[in-house]
């Protein structure tokens, strides 16, 4: 079975972040942020991160255009500004990005990176991780304290912290699969 790791850069120093990557033998960091910058942690801006990783022999791949959690198409948002993950997961760009990621994890140890430390509300888990699991890829989360957490453990933690959200997710079909928070200030354009 193929395996993908996920990690949120949070406000780590680049040195601490690299320690995590090296501890788990990560070869490639797949950046899935729609906008690969960080106002609070400039060491994680795309160019700076790519340079830091290359100096220690790790590769950086920007996949935010295909797999980012803030798509540019207004039709991929509901009226409240939530991203409609069901629609996004079927978009040609997303499918292309997932295919690239699946091929990448077959021969490399890939860490799917976003900004948020907690995977319970991040699209790297709720969208990308879900699609990867459907494709037979095991998803493991690298947490801020350096420990690994399986998807089963994260689900259990989510059930305890957000029981209503978990129940809603179990009951919903495609229409209820969306971002946990509104991420668009633009109203959805109805066809």
C-alpha cells in the first residue's frame, strides 16, 4: 500500500520543520496551499522553502493550483463561502493534481503540506486525504510535537472534539462535503 504523510508548517522554524521531514525520511514536500506564502512565517514562502529544502537534498513541488483549498472558480463555493469539496474533487485540475500525487507517493516519501497544524479542519486531510484514501493510499499525519497520527486516530479525536460535525459528515452525501469554514468573501454566482 502506498503511503502519504501530511504536515502543517504552522509557526515552526525551518530547522524544526526539516527535523520532522528528516525523522520520517520524507523525500518530497508537496505544497497544497492555494497561495504559497505566509505572512507570519516567511520561511515557508514558496521560494524560501524550496531553497531551504534543496540545500538538504529534498524536493519541493507546488500543487496549490490543482489541489489548493481556495479555488478561483466561484461555482465551487456555496452561498456561505464554503468550498464544495464534492464539486472540486471532480474538477479536471484537481483530478490532474491527485493523479500526480498518487504517482509521486508510489516511489517517494511525500509530505502533503499546508499551513494549518491541526488536520481536522484542513483541506489537506478533509479533501485531499479523503480522495487519497479512496484511491488506496494510507494517510499519516505529522503533528506539531513530531508524533505520527493515523487517520483513524485523527477521526477518533475529531469525534470527541466535534461530535456534531462528525455526525453531519456521516449523514451527508456529496452535497454536505465542504470546507469546515467559509473561505471566500465572494458570493457564489448562481447559474
